[in-house]
C-alpha cells in the first residue's frame, strides 16, 4: 500500500510522482512482472490509479513510436480495481451536488460530525483543486476521466448508484469502453461512499468485495 503525498499539504503532481516511483520500484527493484500487478484505488486513489495507467500507456506508445521494442517498454499492469473513484477535478455537478442527501460519507454537512479542524472535501478539497489548477481547461486536463484510455488494461469499477461520484464514475466507464477498454462494473443502490470497505458488517459490502476478488482471480 503506497503512502503518497496528499492535497492540500502537497500538490496533485506530488501524489502522481510518488505512485509512479512506487510502481517503478515494484517492477524494477523488486522484479515483479507488470502482468502480475493489479492496482487498487479507493476514491481519490482510484483517480491516481487511472492517471498512472494512462501515463504508462502513453510512455509505451512513445517508446514504440521512437523505435523501442514492444516487450521492452511494456509496463502495463494486468488491470485495476476502482472503488468509488474520484476522477473529475472540474466544478462539481450532477450527483456530486445532488446526492449529498443520500451519501452519508461525503457530503457538504458531514464536517459537523467531526471536531475542528477537520473539514469536508467540499470545504477544503474541491476549493483547493480550483486554486492550484486554476482555469476550467486546466482542471479538465488534470482529470483522469477526461484523459486518454487507449491501450489501458482492464478495469473493475465498484460503485453505489447513490454516492456523490456516481456520475463521474459512469463517464469514466463509458469513455473507457468507447476507447476499447475491457470494463466490468458492479452497481449497488442506496449505499454510501466506498461501501465496499464496510464488508465486515454490510451485506452489500461483502458482495462488492466478492466481485472484486473474483475479478482479480480472473485477471
């Protein structure tokens, strides 16, 4: 499990840099074959996993274009499991605004349940992205959901149809499918953010965990 630098203490680029170094260490130093690696990304970690896969695919394409041998520059993982991935850094819309009444984990009011100085993603996280990324165009470019999915490994997405990132997750799924990626999706209704992590006492969490486990075995 990679511990990377996080916003708002650090920049988004720092997190991307950290996970890239961690993956390079795993493959180059530990000698783990890329085809034996399946990434797991939860919430923002799901976005980072997609960014890493997109960077690996882009690096592979550039190496082949410049005369590199395909096998030598193929660092593509076997796939990735994304649990409620947060992949859109643009202004919140759709389910990100409308489902706060359903999602018990991420909403505009949950900060009242904590002792200060803890703040919600709506209070600090999203405004920070606007500050550091600036224009809408920059936020689009930084969002993995709007990136290039060509040559990406298979994806497994577990999502609640009533959590705040539902819309952006579905955009990611559709864009990946449209660009030829093999995508498996598990839907559950009326569940909160990353409910799969509640598998010890939630039937739906256990079901999603089983789906992910079976998917990993098959890939």
